[in-house]
C-alpha cells in the first residue's frame, strides 16, 4: 500500500495545478472527502471483526489487511487534499475511487445472485478496499498524465512566443544601436551627442537582455540534468577569469577551498556567472569589489557572493523570495537572479539575500556537499 503515498507525494504543487490555487474550493474538499469516507466506511466491518475475534488465522489476516487498506484510503483522502490538486482533478481521482467500489460491488452482487453464498461483511469490505485503493492509484497517475500533457502544450506555446519576441528584439536592438552609433559620431551638438550616447548604451543593455532571455529559455526548455559531484573552485576560477577580462577595473576575489565540491551540474557556472555579473553591472562606482567564498557545514556548502554596491532593491528581493507578488515586479533588471533561483531550487538548494558589511548585498547559495 506504500505505493499510494509514493504516487501522491510530490505529484503536483498548488502552482502546477491550474485552478488548484483556490485551496478552500468545496469541490476539492468534497472529492478528497469521498475517498476518506470510503476508507471510514470500509473500516467499520474489518475493525469489528478484529474486535470480536476472528474464527481463524485466515480470517484474522483478511480483517487485518482490510483494516490497513481502509486506513490507507483515509490517509490518501487527506494527502490528496494537501497535495494541491485542482478541484477538477481531485474530483477525477474521487471518481476513480468510486468506480473501483461500484464496479467490484456490482460484480460481487451478480455473483451472489447467481449463487447465493453468505460472505462475511469484513471479507466484502477488504475486497472493495483493495479495489478502491488500486483505483485511487490509477486516478492519481491519470491526473498526472493529463497535467503533463497540459504542461507540454503550455511550454510549446511559451517557447514559440519567446522565440518570436527574441527575434524581434534582436533585430530592433541592432537597428537602434546602428542609428545611435551614427548619431554619436555625426552630431556636433554636445547635448544631442550625449543623448545619442545614452541611446547607444541602452541598446547595448537590451542586447544583454536578449542574451539573458536566451539563457533562461534554454534553462526552461532543457530537461533537468542529473546532478553530480562538481569541484567548486575550478568553476569559480573560470567565471572570475572571464569577468576580470571583461571588467578590468573590478576587484574580484575568490576564497573557496580547493577541496570543496557540491551536487550540481554544468548550470552551476551560470549561477556563479550571473551573480558576479549582477554585482558588477549594477554597481554605482568605477571599481566594484566582489568576493566569492564558500564554507561546508553539516553536509551542505554555503556559497557567498558579496559586493560593495548599492545592494539589490528590497522590492526585487521580496519578489524573488516570495514575500511579494510577482505581479508587483516593476522592472527586469533581475533576469539573472531569476535564473539563479530556478537552477538552485532545481538542485534542491536554498537561495537567500543578506546585507554585507560594506552596505552591498551578499547572495547566499546553499547546496548539498558532494
């Protein structure tokens, strides 16, 4: 019977189930209640037989099995309600549960009509309970299959829309950058030249956003690669070397032990790269300082990326940590941080933000040690 718990545990959270966000929907309560009540109903004759004392070992085993199955159904009703299935999907699972009871009940009834035989109620309850439990498992798997198909369709639509936007963005950025570059070189008015320079820099920023969106889309589209043991120091050195070359005025320090390893994959380089880039690009001074450090404690490795910049806006941190609604996100400067969040959570890690001693931000990524 443990397969029921394994099937339900980790199926769909409330943000994966469409209309399942309405946790108080009476249809969800009714659906899960039907399953639990089925278990309670089948529990009565089996427990009664156990209390009265079975007449044989086989009868005792059947009554015990029926009792366990009935308790599993009660627990399944609770777990399905807590799992966050949508109202429609909860009712669908309840329908499978009812089908298991009704169909087998009709079969037993027809057998009795054909040849009346006195069958103890606890035996009937045990048989119906096994059928109901099997059909609950079928129902959960059926709902997961349907949801997987829906997610595949949604992902395809998102991918098409994303590619169209990226294609248009890239073309428009190239045109805008070309015009701005010509204006900067040809206009003589200092004020107009300054405006043209700002337009050119903004075009460069948009070009960088295009690359970031491409990275995010690649992360979303790619299957979750299995994690493996990854040496942290070589990845950090590679990232730092790249950004030291791109930003020669930046002071980037690495304080990571050479024997530090984490459970990750190739996406770890993107995580560290985005954190370093975010710290440098959003710095309001000419010589940004960034420090990468790591420490292993209790089977977990805490990676800290600290800067001395103005800090990540509190509103943006609140959205990333879930303390503020996504609809309140006012700008897109945190593309890289969203990618970091998704990859780290995919590793089963944690992401948090602290204030550094210099007034900047410390981004803390915690991963399993390898």
